[in-house]
């Protein structure tokens, strides 16, 4: 018999955490109070609930009292939830029937001088957890087998490096290259600094290594046409150029190493109109083929089509080095050549500064130009004249030139864009592939099992590209080496009877975890679901739910908090009751840090943990206000930092909409707010709460909190 | 004010309404739509006309409860009135003898499809009907469609009735000589069917009802991209060439106000008067 069908029998275990909790919060009072709550069969306390003695108490009482739900009131679930869940499992209770209350970081540490209020708040939090626990359901965590083979897309130096790294670890690799030759961009370059080795030489070593790996299957002149499936089991359709029959392969992971291309600056500085106006890459090809006719006066223009005010706003990072490298090579080959580099800023970071110094020593001329007064190029009887306003000189100068080289940025190519939609992974505002998190997950996509490296991800040099290639190979090897992954059971589930087939969930999910059927029935792809709950919050009917964070579980906690908080009359002394939704990643972490660093804030706020601020449903907020909450604050990760890419942006949009809807309930829209904090911003979290409590105090009680005569 | 003459629950949450409106009934053609507003503060919603009875002076619409306004509409009963009814709007479907016409409809839109299928039938076409729903208990207008179709196929997403999904159409389209395809229903269905017919070059007409406000080509809310050009579904459509419609954009545009719609739905009936 399913535990969820049995009458809930809840055990509440309250921890003193040595003095940490017990010094401020009256633990025995909490225990006594817990015993009065519905479905609570027993309540116990211990000096350290996480000690083996404490864990044994939990296990003993589970057996003795036939408990089927456990609530522990102690510290933060971020560190201790796994431990208590394990204890539950050892005593035969599914780990999803466990709920944790944080009365240390959220009570004793942040209200150190208000023991009465801290105890009152702890009681509220326990009551909320007990109410939610009554509705908890056991879950089974799905196991996924991971096929030990990878698809590497792109046969440039980056893709080859990733492929070699994986192959040498013993994994099967399918390396797909759209051209007939391996090598990509590096195959088109001339010499690399600082060694001045031929690029083709470096390339040759990698090509030989690739061909030496018997477990690398090369697919040349081939494009990826279709990708289905998920981590561990991707079904790939490859289409060879000039072949009618597509090829099907099956892999566990995918690495995107598709590179980038140089911007062709058509319509700028006479490019394409004059054969002596070329790009840096074209210069390298001319140098390589020794096609250059003894140049006398060369002008290089930097930041052509890059660092623009709108559009391509990014710095392409490599062009300063490329220009310096090529200028120095020119000087070496043609000692009499005069070279001017027209720049906005020379950005030779790190050791690349040596290039700049060397160029100065070699009498290369640097002219600082202004973005608002860019140089112009005129062609006079086949002679090129560059006119530029020199910032340092404070005047215009003219340079006769026989070769103009434009330094243009790397840009995403058309095939990259197509691949983005085939793989259903995002491109950033610059058009390059967009990683899951800029700092914490730099080579992962937010879809599991797909990784990115090299210039596909943004302009970078060979060294950085190869470092990323190794990183991506390493990331991809983790699930393949383990062979299976256990996924969280916190996933979307849909009630087919309640669903109306509007597909709001399908559109809201950025992980491709919900597929639309032709007549509207959503199908959940469990392996792709990350458990953010955005779909559940978007579903107009409440048909889509997030397991372990279902509406009925969240609403139960909200009602439990607010039902006993009614004011008997409007002149009763007013202490605001504020509900705070905190995402389990950043803002909950910020609240924890506020505790750890003993930031003191008013004890009026009750935190309800959700997986993502994007899970917070209009329904939850409506229930909070209808039940009398004086204020609701939704907190999430900083914008751009969401662990589910943009759940916090969706939450922000909803708050904007809800403000308008609240007016219809005669509720001041100022009573709802959204705030963002990273997990390192404990102080900010405290300030945010303090300010909001103050604001609500000034607004006064929610009119719906005051008991009517009929109540 | 427009009176509800008939209200009938076809399946849970899908209701058929007949509104008394002689003027609109006389002019309504298959493929056209009306915009209604329940009361002074109401939202304007477009509904495709599913039938017109000139003698009775009524038009028929079938409406699925998917949000605040549709739920409010479903709460009305026979003899109740709605504030406004504007129509018929949009261009009528092109009805003439094409030969073999495949009529594909899904969900609540099977009802307006029936209006078209009936007209094609009368125009001497061989009509092959395909109707579907998410699940068996949501299927509507099966008997009505059977009367006007020479052949009728039923499909559901979960396979509880007839074929599972629409993949069976691939073979049907490949094997049979079909002169025209009419497709009315969820966007994903219209898109899928359009992709099935594209290789064979069969003219495929889709009926689009995006978010609309005035329905007369003024506001631009209903714009859709067809062959790279911006069109207004209300006056340039609602029928368009399914091979040329940008369905991805349409999908995203349809959900632009999803948070507002949800808020309206959750707060519906919870305004201060009811507290």
C-alpha cells in the first residue's frame, strides 16, 4: 500500500544544535506545540539531531510510533537534508516523505535578541512544514543508463582535441566535420605566436593523433540533421553531403565544437570594392601562399564591426593579437614596410602585452581613433588614402596606403544557428552558444549531456579553446564513466483530465522536457525535466504540477501559516505577517548566509522554499493574500544567474502582472514584491527583508486578515 | 445584448452555444469568426463560427473553458445575454468543387471544421474527415461529421480512440489523390499536417485565430508572418497557406499574455464583492 494513501502519522524532531538554536528558541515549547498539530503522532528534541544518537532517535520513533512522515526542525537543508533523508530511508520511509524546517539560520541566528518572536516564528515554520508533510507523496528516483560514446561536432583543433581526450579514456567517439578536411579555422591560419610555428604543423599532430585512435569514427563532409533523445541516449541523424541515405548513430553525450567564422565586412572601408582592402584572415592566406607584392605602406584598422554600440557589442578578444602578430610577420618578411595600426583600445591581456611591446620596438605606428569619428578610406586612381582623426594628436591625418587590413570579429555561422535549433540549446545575445552558467558551469549547456567548447562559445585563442576542449571532454566523461545517473524525482507531472491542451507548458519549458502532441496533450520527457516548476506555474488549469512541490502542498503550508493569524479587530496591535518564497539555490542560500553571518532582520517573515522563483504560481500568491498575508516577497537568483536560465525573469513578469490583479481584490499592489540575491549576499537579503517589513508596516494590515463578524 | 438560445455541454468543459442574431446569421460563411464580449468589463474573444441558421436567426459557436472569459461564458445559461457580438469577421473559406478535400480538425475546432466540411460536401466534393482530441472523452461532433464526410477517421493523442496521433495521415496523403487540405485546430496539428502535405504540393489551408482585439485590421494584435510578410489574421485571413505560415512565431505570440491570463483566471470570482 502506498504510504500517501495511509493516514499521515508525522513525527517532529527538534534540534537544539548545541546552544545555536536552544539559546534563543525555546525548543521544549516548540516540541510541546508540535504535539498539538494535526497528524503529529510524536515530537522529540535532541541536543544534536544530526548526531548518530539523534538520527537513532528518529529511526527508533519511526518504528515505535509507526511514523510515515518526518519533519526535522534544525538547520539548513542545503547541508543536512541528505543526512536526514538517509536516516528516513534506513528506517523504511521514502526520502520524499521528509520535510525540513530551518529554525537556526532563519530563527535563532537572525533574531538573537528576540527569543519570544524567534520561538513564535519557529512554531509557524513547524506548522507550515507539518501541513505540507501531510500532503507529501513517496517518489521513485529514475535511473538512466548512459551509453559510453560521444558525438563531437566540429573537426577543428578544438573538436579534435576533445575527441582525442575522450577516445583515449576508452569512449567511442563520432567526430563530425562539415568540410572534407579536418582542421577548421586553424587550417587557414599562417603562423602562431610566440613560437612562430606554422599553424598547419600544430594541426598535423592532432590530425595524426585523431587518425591513430581506432575508436574515433570520422564522418567527413557531414552535417548533423536531427537530434532526438536525452543524456545517455541521443539518437542522431547525420547527412553526408552528396549522399542520399542519412546515417543514424546513438550516443550518450554531445560536444559542440563548431567554431566560428570571421566577419566579412561588406560595405565597410571599401571592402569587396577594392582588392587591396582585405581582412586579417585574407592577409594570412596571402602570406601563406606568398602572394603579397612587396607592400610599402600597410594600414590596419581595429574593431571593424565589433564593440559596436548596438548589434555586435562584444570585443572579439583575439583581433589585437592577430593584428600585432601579422604586423610583426610583415615587418620580418618586408623590413622596409611601414605599418600603422588604427585602434580604439589595444587589449593585449596577460602575456600578450609582450606582442604590443615588441611591435612598439619594431616601429609599428599606433594611432588612437575615436569610435564616433571612425577612419575613412578613399580610393584615388587606384591608390588608397586613409583619413583618420588621431585622438592623441588632436587632428586629422592622411595616410597613403597600398594595403588596408581590417580586423573583424569572429561571428557565429549559419550552420551554428541551425545546430542551435536542432540541439535545442540556446545562443546568447552575441549569437554564440550560451552556457548553463557563466561561472559555475562554463562548458555545460543547461540541457544535460550536451557541452560546448572553443570559439563556438565565443571568440578565444587556440590555448583557451583547447583548455575548454579538455574541460568539455572531462565533463562529458563523468556520466559516461559512471554509466548511469540517478535523477531527482522532482519532476513535472500532468493530470490528463484537468489539462485543456493549451500547450502553455510546452512553450514555457526551455529544456524540451514537454512535447506537444497534435491535439494538445503534453508529454513529459522525464529525462529532460530539471524540476524548476515553471510549467506548473504557467498552466492555467493547475493540471501541470511539480512533484514534491505541488499546489496542494504549497497551499497547505500557506494556509497553515495564515489561518491562525487573523486579527480580531482592526485596532489590534499590528505585526505584519510576510510570506517569502525563496528559490532553493541563491536566495535560500542568501538567507542561510544572513544566518551564518548573524545579520539581524525583523522576525516577521516566513520563508517557504521552492525549487525556483519561477515555480511561484499566481495561485500561491492569491491564496496568501486571501488568507490574510500582509505582504508576499518572492526571492530568486540574480537576473542572469538563474539555475534554470530564466525562471526568475518569469517570476518577475508574473509579479508585474499580479500587482495589477491585486487591485481587483482591493489589495495594495505594493504588498507584493520580488527581490534577487546571490547566495553570497546575506547582507542584501537581510536589508531586502528589513525594508519590505518596514514598507508593509506602514501600509498596515491586509484588510482580508481582519476577522469579519461572520468569521 | 445577444441572447443565448441554446447551451449544450458536449463533453466536460466544452459547450455549444447558439446566439440569437439574425443579422450575423444571414451573413455568416464557413471559416469566419465572431468576437464577443460578455459584459462591459469583459475581454473580447474571437470564436470561429460553427454554424448559422438563417431561419432561426442564430449562429453556433463551440467554446472550450481554457481561461477566465471562457469559464465565465460557460457559467451562463440559456436565456442569459452577452453584451456584444461582432461579426461575421474575416474572409470566408474558399468553397467550391476541388475534387477530394481532406478536412482535419482537432479539439474544440472540430465544430467549425464541420461547418466547412458540410459546405464542401454540398459543393460536390468527396470529403475525407479527420477528427481528433487529446483523449476519447474530449472528442466532439463525431456523428455530425460522419453525416457530411464520405470517409471519417478518428484519432486521439493517447490512442484511447481511433489512431494514436496523426502519423497515420502520412500514408493516407501519400497513397490517395487529395486536391485540398483544410486544417483547423491546435497549432502543432496544423503545422504537422502542413509538413506532411508539403512534399506533395497539396494546397493546405490553415485557419488561424491568434490573439485579437478589434478583429477589423486596426490594432495589429493578430499579426502573423506568412511567406515572410506580416499579415493580419482578422482581415487577411483567418485562412492562410499552411506551407507559408511561421508557426513558431505564432505559437510564441499566442502565449504573450500567459501570465495575465493565468492571473485573471486565478483571481476570477475572487474579487472583493465575493469576499
